[in-house]
């Protein structure tokens, strides 16, 4: 048979993140992975390359081992190429090199053992690329990969130069890189099979012997909105495969490995920092993202647009850590655990413990919770919680090996988050508290070690570029039977616009506020209350006190409120074996005979709303409402947040009568299924009208306790609670 005029490489990437719900895995299997294989298997003439992430492979081997066997059989027949990758789908550029190489090597070994075929190529998670990855991939025995044609265009190549693969090099190591076609990403499976055939024919006529690569998510074949009906029930995939076979005289499907054997490289290229085009847009600050979109829309009909478009690029993936405080927090916590494990291994920790901790670390590096776009899951609490669970598990293993199983307490200070300012880690065998003295004296992390939960894995309500689509309402796409997820606006409820309320700072704890007496819960919720002091974001001086079984972080700030010079001193104390933080406040400089409203904001995450078994409880056990309701209470000394499903009770005890506001923090955020309202955390703010004593001082002591909830409390609503609906006024 003569050499085909065009080889088409179909490359599928199947992935579900760590922490995703089991029914999401199952639905994706039933709607995408299994039916795709059902349709593909009878077409013996066709070839494709498949990447299954380690997260998904773990689940498939537990729940559907027969599917894995089917994939193995196809791989051993040569019909399906197994692509490697980083084991738990991290963004490679955010990892220390030791973890990057470790993830790739361990996954290659696992795949080769499981499927019985060599693994020489890999999938780059989210196609996030930086040139230095070339030598790392080569050192990990990877010989080729797929990026997007966008990467190559950013390097200066034209569309006519993208019908094959190139060599790239770093430090003398060489890698082969295929450009995945953006045109094919938008044709398959959203347009008719004939349109893909016509495009391939056009390329084959102009560039005989060329190669085209389609590389994209397997979930777009059934899991993405509307695609199950389109791809399977209406027969798109079967028609597409039939069309490929019907044109096999000039069009052949091939694996990436087969293409390398039959086709020489087009040349050498050095690719810049990039990802797929949409990702570079999402990484921009919102204001620049809106400007970017506006300019694209303004110039898309310009007669030289096709030339101009090549020179327009968005942002760098790393800047998601600037755009989202919460993603950066995941990152530096992961970096801390990685270095802690590295040091434990160097100290001679048992290999079995090191391996268990390393698996938890690698799982925590799964990329989806670290960024946000149409797919990134930073706004999804269960994904963030899953990452923290793995980090806490790894940290537990390391600490227990170093300290044993008894009670202990320890403190460390260092620049953990790489902002050139020191943070403090205060930990015992039950809890770990992370404090940022020079950023408001905030409590930014509180790990319940036993439950593997960071109670401060919160999310700020912030503006997103797609919020203007919320204000504009849903859009229809009658021009095509099934629109790409990038082109759709799906609102999962009609009233989302009223929830577009934005916070001025991250939703953390021990945030110190001075409010006007006239400000109430609605003003605070909507961000209309005015800060009368400079303490909420201010710099606190810090020192560590105590010894042996009791340690305290003491923080002091000299500032002002209403123009009055005040000093706020706050201490966070932790004892060995204790399940609570003691929090002490002392305010100096209050003029005699005057009163001022002072509040301390807590934000508690990992406690979903809208369920009767997750509720507020008073000291006497009375249930004050589910965790998505509002509370405006007075004259209380204790409030608990109970999650019976997690057997968790978080209690705030105050040593004097206290007024208290509580309301849910909910974001209007985008996911693959559409734009939705997501419960992120519960804001709890005790507040007082404070008056100084004879020395102009006022003090309060609070205890924040985290413990297992062992008693089921019947749901009843007392008359003392003021519960407001979640709505703006």
C-alpha cells in the first residue's frame, strides 16, 4: 500500500481529579469512556493514542477492571497506544524537579506493568509548557509529547508549518513535539464528520504526506453538555469512524509512535512558555481578560486578523497563584510538605513510610484545584478539600515518624508562602494553625489532623470575566447542533445576578474590624460596611512565647480607628494534646466614656450548607438553622457548627456576652456543567460595643475547639435566633 497522503493522530486524554465525587467518575465512565470504547473496538482499521490519568486509573481498576482489560488488549494488539504522564496529573511547572521526575517515572513503570507495552510518550497536563521541561522529560525517558499548535504559533511558525512534528532541545537533551490542531479541537465532535474529512482532504492536497494531530479530553465525547446525545444516540462517533475508514486510501489514523517511525521531523523549534490558547486567557487578571476579549471581538473581522492573531497571547499559568490567593495557598502548602518529606527521607525515615507519604504528596499535586477556567476546579470545595486531605495525611506521617504517637506542640517560622515575609506554623498532635502576622495577623489555615480537613480552605467572592455573561443571561447556539463548552453560557439558576457580591480580601480568620454602630449584618454581607480601623489588613509584630507543652503566637499592632490611636494585641495559644486554640484580645487606648463596635471575623470551610445534619447549635443544644442560613444573635457565649456526616463539631466559646453575625459565603462560579452558586464557607463574626476600663483597656478570650461530634441533636428552631434568607437587600 502506498504511503497515505495524510496521517491523522487521534489522542485522547481521560481524567478525573482527586476528590471528585464517585458518581461523577461513574457518569463519565458510563457516558464517555465505556461507550467510546464500544464504538471504537469494531473498527479494526483505526488507531489512536490514549492517556488515562493515574487518578482515573486508580478508580477504574477498583470499579471497572473489565474496562482496563479491554484497553490492555487493544494496546497489545497495537491498535491503541498508551501514553504516560505525571502520575496524578499535576501542572509540571509548579513542582519541584524531584517530584516532577518522580511522578513521570513512577507512572511509566505502573503503565508498563499493567498494560504490558512500552511507554515512550506522555500527555502534558493542561499542555502547560516551559522550555526547561524538555531536559526533565528526556531524563525521565520520555521521547515525545503533544502540545497545541498555539505553542508553535507563539514561536513564530505559520499554519502551513504545523503538519508534522518538531524536535526541541534543552541542555543537550532532545524531545519530539507534536502540535495539536486547535481547528480539529473545535470541529471534533461539534461539527459534522464530513467537515473534519474535508479539512483533512484540504491539508492532504496542499501538503501530501503530512500529519494532523487531534489531542483533547475524552470527556468531550459524552460527558460535556449535550454531547452524549450528539455523539452516541445520534451516531456522530460511529459516523466519524465510518468516514475515516471510507477514506482510508488517502487518510490513515496512526498512533504517535507509528508516526514517528514513518515520518521525519520537520525541523527544530524552541517553544515559549504557553498552554492552550483558552488557558492563557483565563490566567490573565480579570480586567485584562475583559480587555483581551474585547479586542478579540473588535478585530476578529479585520482583513489582516489571521496574521495579527499569531502575535496575540494571554498570560502565564504560574500567575494563577497571583490571581487567586487560595490557589497560591495550596501551592505553598504543597511545597512545604514536599520539602518536609525530602528532609525526612534524608534523615533516614523508613522507606515504607516515605513511600506512603510520597503517594499522598503526589496525589495532592493533582492540578484541577489549583486554577480556574472552564475546567479548573479551584472554586469547587470538594476538590480543594481533597488536596488538603492528602497534604495533611502526608504531614501526619512525617510528624508521627519524627515525634512519635504522644502529645506534643511545636512552632516554626519561615517564609512559607514566598512573599518575603515570615509566617508561623503552630502545631500539635491534633491541630495545625498557620498565621500571617504581617498580613492582618490572620489565621489562614487550621488543619484538623484527625479528620484531614483544613477548616480555612475558604474562597473569596471575587469578580470573574464571565460574570458579565451572568448579567446578560443564557445564550443560545442555534448555529450548531452541539456547541463547544468554550462557547456556551449555561446558568444553573435564574437568580445568580443577585449574588454577584465581591469581597475586598481573602476569607480568612482573626480578621479585626472596627464598624460603625449603624452597620448591620446586611451591610457586612454586601461589603457596604466601612472599615473604620486599619487593622483588618495591617502589619502585626509577632513573637513566640511559652515552652514545653504550651506555645503562643503573640501579635501586636499600633494603629487607629476613627482616627484614634489604638493598640490591638492578640494571642493564639496551643497546648500539647489539645483540640482547641485559645484566642486572646486586648485593646488599649479606648477613650473613657465612649463605646466602639469591634468584631473578629472567622470563616470556616468544609462545612456544607443546605442539609439538616449540618447546622448551627447553641450551648444548650438547640439547633439554630442549617449552615446556609443567616444568624443575628445577641447575648450568647457559645456557638457550634456541627457536621454530623463528618462527625465534626467546631465550637466558638467566648468568656463574655457576645453579639454574633453568621452567614454563608457563596460564589457565582463556572464549571463544565455551567455557572452555579457554590457554598464556600460560613462567616461567623462575634462583635461587641467595647468600652475601656479605667486604664482604657478592653479584653476578651475565645476558644475555638475542633472535635468529633458524637451526639445527634434533633433539629429545632429557637425563638432567640434571627434567621434571614440568603438574599441581598
